[in-house]
């Protein structure tokens, strides 16, 4: 049985919207797309390659899937862990609107059957079922305790606006830190595993 892992880029204030370019995601008038690019360095790339090499399948939201599908088939490189796996491994897309995906090895999962299909994909996968970005899907999975590991790349930039990974009203959840690194450009790379509901206490005597 595989594990479901979630990897995402975050600003210091928790924004995950549009890290890769100005036109990537302009919903709600978001004007700061591409905020992650100035900090990208070799250590970040090595971290991503290291973890994508563990993938057995991918689970993506429609928006992230379409961004990937517009780029990776035209930039295939069997020597690249990211390109080779994204182009060849099974890809599951959570969508009610995508009907005829052209990217090879793609299966569309509608919302009605999503939870059952996620569990089925984990059961059928050797290695990890990896979620990258996919904000709405990520929140849906977190709310149902379906994520086995979080990989957060936190960039040293504050945006003040934009869609966030952790919404108000999410489940209070505790995590253990499984790995922590920092890249030369200041990106904090943290790997976290959920340990259950958050506990609360007091520092008072």
C-alpha cells in the first residue's frame, strides 16, 4: 500500500497561490504570481527531485494538472526524475469538468467518488501517491485525514494576500517533524507526518 504525500510551496504567511509565474493563477485579482522564482536554487531542485523519485502515481487538482500538462510532455527527459515520472506514471485528476485528458496515463476522478478512489489508488500503488500544489484538493484531503506526509517548502517572502493552504476552520492536527533543511537562498524545507488531533495545555503553574 502506498502513502499519500502532499508537496507545496508556501510564502511566510501561508500563501500557495501562483508561485511559478505571473499568469499561473490570477484568481481573486492575485497580482504576485511568480513569488517563488527569485529564491529557487539547486538545493530546492535537489529536494524536489529526491522526493519525486519516490512517486508511484500522482493525484492532482484540475488547475495544477493543466499547468503540468501544458509543460511536461514537451519537456520530456528520461534522466529527469520529475519529467520521466510525470510523463509515464499514472496520474489521477480530481475534476468534475475535465472530460478528455490528452496527457498519457491520466484518469479523471469525479467528486462523488473521490475519497473511495484515493483509497483505491493508495492500495494499488507501490511508492507514493503524490499531490503537488492543487490547493482545493489539498484542503479536501487534509480535512479527511487522507494525507500521510506533508512536504512544505516555505519561501522567505511575505505576500499579504492570496489563497492559503490552511484555511480558517480546518481540523486542528498535530504533526511530527520528520526532516528539516534550509537552502542557501533561505527556503525552509520541512517534512511533517500527522500524529492525530492537536492537544492543548497551559504554561501556567
